[in-house]
């Protein structure tokens, strides 16, 4: 089986992160990765124009820190530590880039696909619309 190469997170880094922030859970780390990955353009937007965007900035914008603090239920120092540890992994975004390809290569013949559901609820009319997109 061929493996895709990308920046990975050594477990020792996650263990050290947890040692510094003992209350930090795996769910919080996963949520941090998911959200920070989706905020890349917002992070780039407030950076100096001469900053190269192929590398994660060392410091997150204050608004992003506040968002991650509240969304991930962690302190600002914990947000900073998570960013320091995870920024290269998040910036390269290997999970999002390869999910569709992995399902195509390894899941379709098993009857598996990525499916995103959009639920639109109209409170005024009392109806529910569900649309599905498969990859």
C-alpha cells in the first residue's frame, strides 16, 4: 500500500502538549485541527502582504484565537500551544485534501462514499429539506 507523504504530528508532540495542558482532550485537539484548517483564508487575510502563505504564520490573529478559545473550550495559552504544535500539519491540510481521494480509491468498491447532508429548516413554513452530495 502506497502512503502519501505530508507533515505529520508525532505522538510525542501531542503527549507534550497534553503534559503542558493536562485538561486538554483528544476531542478538543481534533476540533482545533478541524476548525483551524477551515480558517486558513481568514488567517492569511490579516497577515502582512509580504508574508509567504506557503508556511503557517507563527502567531494567530486575535479574533481567530478568541474563536478557537470559545469553540474548542480551551484557554488562550492552550490555543497558542496547540497552534505552535499543530500549525504545520494544519497549514498543509492533509486530511481535507485526501479524504475524497481515499474514498474514491478504497471505499467506493465497498459501497462507501463521503456524504455531506445539508439540512434546511424553515421555521415559518414548518418543512424540512434535505439535500445530499456524494464524493
